[in-house]
C-alpha cells in the first residue's frame, strides 16, 4: 500500500467527477479505480472496514477530499501505480486550467486498456520493469538509501 497527499491528487479528489478519462495515464488508473468518501481525519477505527470495502479488488483508491492510495502485490508495482495516479491527476489539473472543453476518451478504449497494459508489460507488472532502473538511479544519486 502507498498513500500520498500530493497537490494534484488532492485537487482531483475534491472534484465531483473525480478522475476523468482524458489521458492515456488516466485510462490505466480508471481501469482499476475505486472511491472512498471523506470521513474526517483518519483516526476512526470504524472507518477501516469501509476503506477495505471501497477498495475491493481495485489497485487505485481515490480518498475524496484527501489524497491517493494504491495497493499492489509488490512495492515496485505500488510505486509505479502511484506515479501513474498522481501523473493522471496532474495532467487533468493542467488540462482543466487551459479553459477549453476537454476531449474524453471513449469507453471502448477504456474497456480494452487492462488487456493492452498486460501485453505492454508482458504480464509481469509495470513495476517489475521500472523498479530496477529506479534503484540504479538512486544508487548513483545517493547509495546511502540502502542503509
């Protein structure tokens, strides 16, 4: 699980229609996205079952008026999912700030995106492809992160 309060994600989480199908990145998220309504500061134990229920079998959870959460079987996939989730929100905020009418991507394309994503990653998950490169980059920047 990964959870962040990045500005673009929080901005989209506060929008009534949530994430819109306006970019390739958003389609990857929308193919496995759930929503959870805001219940105040996350201190209430009673909220946990509702979070689990709302996430269900999805990989992306938009916490309304709060932020973003991803769930995956590996750290690499959770990170890549979150990167894509926040990028989708950033694209949406930028596109909306242009003031023009947005062009939604059609449902038939959305319906086929999960199959296409599995083909593009050869079924191993996108994180498995990106994670080793990200670790090499961190090693070059500051290898002390491993301590």
